[in-house]
């Protein structure tokens, strides 16, 4: 026998049904420690868990690790400042970035920003072949291990002029090992990445006395969460989670 649902019954079903969490994508091109330490692990995944719990499961945060060019393609209309005139995806946020890192190329800042922590990048060399880093000119005549596709403030022009020899790698740990094996003179890594390797990588931890970390930083900057300007609800959420994220980040600053 076919059963008919009355309007009252349908209303009761709708009211009693659990609400579906909105999916928010956490896009990140930082695929190295401490942000990604293993598949599905690292600070970016822990950040997703914190935000999910803070929202009371109102939002389902899903991490998407992708190269910077693909990230740029995902949010190209936001970067170009075109989202006032056309419909743009608003279901995303990008952690660990800075307003000066090429995300604003249109006539205005299209984003909301939440500062996470003050970061820096450091120059490393071998204790037997120390580099007294006072600025980019300190690397003239040296062989420098860079990350493929990365730009280095003040160093790239010297590479173009042939004053620094640059050898690119694909992984931060590989460049650190090149220092330990004396295959290059210097490399530059985020200080948070260096701290991770010194604490958790058994090989690098055992060889840590051979590494010289410059007192003068190559760069100092703040890392932010970047959100669409149309999502003040997400900004409130990440602000409310600030204490939890601060504890998460303390070990790597």
C-alpha cells in the first residue's frame, strides 16, 4: 500500500533533520613541515580540526594542498579584484600567507585578514664553511640551494647577474641535507621549518651542531589567514579560535 505524506509530517521531517555543514576549503601551497609533515598531517590539518570544532561542526573544513599556480587559478578573479562585478566562489580560506605575496593585483584588497604569527626566513650554512650573513651581498660568490619556483628577495637579481650560483631543489629537507653534505654553501628556509626539522627529524637533529643559522634573518613577516571579504562569519570564527591556534603554533615560531 502506498503511503502518502501529509504536509504536517513533511514539516516535522524537515525540522528534525540535521543541518548539513557547509564545506569550506582550506587551500594551501605550503606542502612542507611544519604545515604538512605526512599525508593528512601537519599544522594545516590541525588548523582544519580546530576550526571545525570551534564552529560546532557548522562548517566542514577540507584541506586542499596545491601548487601556487593552481591556487592562483582557483582565486584568479579575487586576485584581479573582479568579484564585485561577477559571482566568485566564497567557500575558501588560505592560511600562512601575507598581503604582500602577490594576492592583490586589482584596484583594491578583496580580502579579510587574520594574523596568525610573526614568521621569518633564515640563512643556513655548514659550520666548516660558515656564511656570515649580513644581507644578500653576503652570498656573492657562493652556491645557493633554492626551492624551485620560489623567489628570493635581493638574491634573485644577483643570481641573474651571475654573482650567485643557484641550484634548485623540490623539497626543503633535501636542501638542508645539501648543506650537511657540503654540496652547497647556503640555503634559506622558513624558521618554522628549520625548527621542525631540528626537533623531529632524527638525522638532522643528530647533525644539528654542524648547522649554522644566521642571526640576521633574510626576511621577517607575518603569516595570516586570508578570506574572501564576503565572509565576516568565517573571520569571526578564526578570531574566536585564536587562543587554540596560538598554542598550536608556539613550538614553530
